[in-house]
């Protein structure tokens, strides 16, 4: 990495400073939509058209309005519960399959791996119609399970975990085997703790993509109580088209959790995204 | 002591060799997942192909119509408009976002002062919900006095722009938030790729007195190839499947004026879940699948060879 500027601390480089300022300005432009979203969520209806970033009379009334409606809390809870459940399922099953494919010798292993990997080529949009039919036949339409079932395992996560389990030395597992642990305990108690960084990468990615998922929850739910936050917000915005301050409050509520978690765990999240991105 | 556990499984289990036991364990671990993949991935894939050859409307029994759905698509004016839009999302979105992301990452890589803070500024939009942010951007695009962009333009004495209401501006207006939201991810991946290039290459080049531009062209970009391939394929797939932004920015007039922003996935959604023409929609999903496959293969080919 070109770190030459570091080795020459005394030479003032106007070019470097200009680039730094440009980068900072670009970064501020990037978060402008977020700043205005939060700012507007703190304004009352008469102030929405005043485009100053800092509200003259900041108020939490919009949050009170939106949250006391009850629907938002419900949608928020739905999203949280669904994203958490799907994430746990992925962490367990993707790891289990990745571990088996990485650490067991058996005939058919390669075919199973290729078959799972091949599903990466199939776009979700191609599957939504059959999934809808399946959900209708099984009575899963408009249920939590209906929202969750397609995402319980992913080929992406399986591939990611297989890559990481391959780096776990066989000696550890062999030692546990000699100690008489059964295969599941070896997986769960020995191998899993050794790949914690990969597990958190998988968890971050799965949670984020389920928290923001839109098209499938939109298709499979019809009653408002079962909407996830993005779908609920979308329907809410359509029915209250003019009330931008309330729409912005809803958008802020959908964004706040991920932003807060990021600000607390910044280092781990960036590392997790890099891991998942580069391995995937 | 632990031997007891081994034998507790009965005579059959006890009689198996260690290797055979491993095979049994492996298939036991894979049982539920195999069932899942067969039922939730493979069977639906086959069913999608099958449905694309039927005239099913969800209520009657599906009837086989051969390739009629595809013939209908070929003759459908809206489909070609949608196809053109989808290609535009891909053809503008991928290069613009990648060049922006690379430029930012390349310079950010050399910055020490507040590096983490500036990186966070670029990364934050990646953590937002597309459906929510579409509404924020929609608000920006409103006419005066609501919309911020038009307000800014008019304060400079510039003419108002229709943005989402115009057939020519609507598509780029929808694309902008999509590029914005994914940029941070690409920057972070590029940064990781740049970090992975060993310092010694650069030192050697410096000693030889090679210019910055040559270093970029001869060292940095060739060594970044795996990262570039990944991001090109990953982001192309994203732009080809664009939906959340379009659906939320043009609700009320889905697909924008004269379908100016309608992508393939929105057409699929409407055909299947508003018109209930499941067979016709399935045919559209098959087209999406083939386009995705073709684009990925083409890119892998082109980028590998160079």
C-alpha cells in the first residue's frame, strides 16, 4: 500500500490535502439523504418545507404519532423476529452443511456441493411464483413461516462456511474424536468456536439482507399485522402521501437500528462484510 | 469412559467401522438441508420452467401452450421497453458505480487522517433499507417548495426539473439511489483488495522511478482483478434485479411515466400478482434467468481473458 506520505511528514503536500478534502466532501454528500431524513423526522408539519438541516423547533411528536399508531411497533417487531430467526437458522444449517462438506469423506460429497452451489445461479424472482403456489397449497400465505421459509438456508452461506471450515486443522477434530465426543458435539463444541469470525460475518450479512428484504414479504403477506417494516412503510407512505414528516419518521425507524449497531460495532461489521464479500 | 458412549448405540452401530460411522453422520447432517434444497430450490426451478409453458391464471387448471408465452413476449411492446430499461440499469449502473467506488477507494487507501470516519460516511448508505430510502429520494425530487433538489436549482436561478415525472429523467433518477446505496459496499471491498497487494511491489516500482499512473495501470489494476471480477458480476446481478427502488419511487404510477423506469422484475411482479397471469409471468422469469446467466458468463469470459 502506498504509504509514502507517512514517511515524509514534514513535506506539506497541497495535492494530498485537496484529495482529503474532496473525499470528506464526497462522504458528507453520501450521508446527506440520511441527515435530511432525520432532520425532517424532528420537524412538525409546518416546518417540512423549511429546508434547513437543523430544525428550528425540534420535536419528537412525529415519533410519538408514528409509534402510538401501534402498527409501526408491530412491523418493527415482525422484522426483528423474522430477521433474527432466519439468521439463526442460517448460522446453524449453513455451518452444518459447510462443515460436513469440508470435513467428512464420503461418496457424493462433491455432487452435493455442486448441487447446492448451482442454486446461486437461480434468481429469487424465478422462484417467487412457485413459492407462492407452494405457500398457498400448504396454507402458509400470510403467516410468519410463509415469510421465512425460502431463506432458512442459503448456498452463499454454505459456501462461505465451507471455505472457513477447511482452514480448521483436522488434528483438533481428531483429538476430540479420541476423547469420545460424538460427531455433532465435535461440530458444535469444537469446530464452531474456531470459526467465530466467519459466523459473525454470515450473521451480519443474513440479518441485514432479511431486515431490508422487500419483494417476497410483499408478495406473501396480505394482512397489515404481518407486514415487515419495509413493506409496512411502503403501504403507510402510499396512504399518507402528503405527510412527508411522518414518512421520514418511518424511514428513520427502519434505518436507526442498523445504523446504531454499526456505530457500536463498526470495526467488526466492516470486517464481516469484507470477509463475506471476498469469500463469496 | 467415553468408549461407553460409542457402544450405547446398540450392536449395529457398534459394529460399524469408524469410517462407516462418519458416512452415516455426514448423511444425517445433510438430511434436512438436502430436503430443503430439493423442495425450496430445485423443485420450484423446474416448476418455473414448466409454468412458463402454460396459460395458468392461478384459478383454473394450467393448460400447456408450448412457447406461446414467449411468442407473446416477443410481440409485446411493453416488454421491449422493459427490456431496454433493464439493460440501461445494468449498462449505466455497473460502470458508474464501479468507477466511482474505485476512485474513492484508491484515494481513501492513502489517507490516514480520519480514515475510519470517512470510510464510515461512504459505508452508511449500504446499511439502509432500499424501500425506506426510495421515499427519501422521492421527496428530494419533488417540485418546489417540497423538493430539495429543485429548491436548490431555483435558488441558483436554474429551471425546475421534472425528475420522476419525465420519461427521460425518471430512469436515472431511480438509478441514483441504487448506485448510492451500493457504493459503500464496493468501496470497502476495493479497500480490502488494495490492502492485499504486497507493499514490496510498490517499493520496487518506486525505486525504478515508475510514475503513479503506470503503477496504477501495471500493478494495482492487474493485481485487483479478482476483486474487480467479483464486484462486476455481483453489482450487475444487483442492477438486473432492481425492484425495491422502482416500486417505491413510482407507486401510484408503477413503472413511471409510459413505463419509463419499469424493470423486468417489476413487470414480473405485476403480471403475476396484479394480473394473475402466472404462466406469462413465469415466462418472464425464465427470460430474466437467461439474461442473468448470459451476462455473468460473458463478464467472466471477458474479464478472465484480459
